[in-house]
C-alpha cells in the first residue's frame, strides 16, 4: 500500500544548505544522516518494546544504505520474490514476505529467501503449507480486521470488498491450521491511536486463537519517526500485547525509515504561457512521482513562497495529465533554474518508470554532517532499452 497519499508540508531541514547544482538533474538526493536518525528511533522502539522492527523494502529499497539499516533493524519485509532476494542478499537479518498471490513457479525460491511467509488467504496457505514447513519457514496469514481507519478508500485495506487479507469474521480453526502468526496492515501515515483502535476492534475476535500463535505482525503505515508520534505509548502498547498473549510482535515501517530524508532535484526547461504561467521541468509526475497522479497528492516544494510568481509545473512527457501542481516562487523562474521537491526518498524512488523514454533520475547519497556527496547511480539508454523487446 502506498503510504504517501496525503499532502505533507515536508521538512527541508539540512537540505536548505545543499547546493542543487552539485548533482545531475533530475536526481534523488538522500541524506544518510537523516536516515540514520530515523533508524535510531526505530531501533530504540525495538529495544524498549521487544518488537522485531523490519524495514519495508516496498517503500525504500536503496540498498546502498543496507549496511546502515542492518546496524539498527532486525531485517526486512518483502512484497514478492525480488524484494525477498534483495532483503536476503543485501540486508541480512530476518526476511518476512507477504504477497497477495504466490505463483507455484516462484514459491520455492521465495521460501529459500524468507524466514516468514505470509499468505493472503487460507486457500493459498493450504496450497503451499507443506512446502513451507519442509523449508522450515514460519507461516503467517494476513487478516482484514474489518475495522477501517483509512481516509482514502483505494488505500484502505479494510475498504468494502478489499482483496487484502482474510476477513477476521471468516477465521476458523481450519483456516489457522499450521499458522504460526497473523499479519495485519491497515494504517497509512498514521499515529498510535488508529493502531490501538484497530486492536481494540479485532482483539475479541482473535481471542479464541491467540494461544496457538507465536507472533503478531502489525505491518506498516506507522509514522513512528514523525516528531509528534507517541513513541512511549507504542512501546507500552507492544509490551502489553507481548506480556498478555506471550507472542512476539513485528512492525514493518517503510516510510518511517526514510521520512524527510530525501529530495528530488529538477530543472526548469521552458516557461510557456497559456491562461497562466507554465513551467516545463525535467521531473515527470507520471515517470518520477507517480503517486502525484495515482493518490493524488501535492509534493512539497523546497523554498516555496507564500506570494509572488505562480507557475503550473509539469513534466516533459506527452501525457496531458503529467502535471505536478501549482507552485509559487518569490522571484520569476529562469530557464535552467534548479529546484527540489521534499520528502521524496520513500515511494517515489521505487516507483519510477521510463514511460515515453523519459530518463530515470540519478541517485545520490549525501551526508549532511560531513557534506560528503556520492553519485550512487546514473541511468542511461540501456536502462530504457533493456526493459523492452
């Protein structure tokens, strides 16, 4: 589930002193100091609560930082065969894999890469249970608590007719035969209160089965590294569940690992006028920030002014809807001028594509303490061509 659907003010932080001309354009720039700050907070939650905190690769899989993640977290959670392999090869630690539907041709490799495999339905569990047990992999079942805390239906796993998770009202002893743990992922950029309300709603329905479980996995969507998150409350919540039921607890933060840790640098290519001032940029919503169109949401602009000169920003593609939004600068824009969107390390990086032959952004790693900068990856024609036939 994409977690960046809402409009965030963003935190420019140390990036305000970063010279945007130091990197090619477009380029994701990730501050490893900010990532380490987030990881330190998440590790503290794990230490104080006893929870297994895993990094969700679906949100942030910049494996150049895998050694840093490995120092702080217990492992990774994956959404399929490739993420499971990446987690095992680059990050180490535990690998918990969930997929809405597993293919027979993939299951043995997924089992080889995973410590936990989480099934979306009892039918998939029955189909692959014996192979999982033979591989020595713990088995989980994703449930739908049938308690909605989501604000946008298409991002809400508990929306009516959701395909994600087995409705808790359908749980039976047969459905849980051979199951070691339950997984629920129902939050999106949220604090502790929605998690507590979800647990209060689902706990009575799970009570008959808790004695046979080894673990509970509360998935992702927890904005733990946000400044206003009630982290002490989360620690107490996890401790209470562990003590009451004698189970391990897993959390799978994704966005929280890279929150406010990255920017996307772009450049102004043209300044046409059609009813209002327009700006064509080398950043494409559809290719580089697809959640702008899919969610939708409005990414925060670094150095946006409250008043001045307003432009409608759009990408270089031929898609009429490749529009990022309307933004205001204190001074008129100039062709060749650099700018940056905030909070782009999570989800944007993993969702980029080469529609229309639009080049992929480079990826840079910056240390805001030392000012060290490294271009980790640059993409070219081969990256576009090799995806085609």
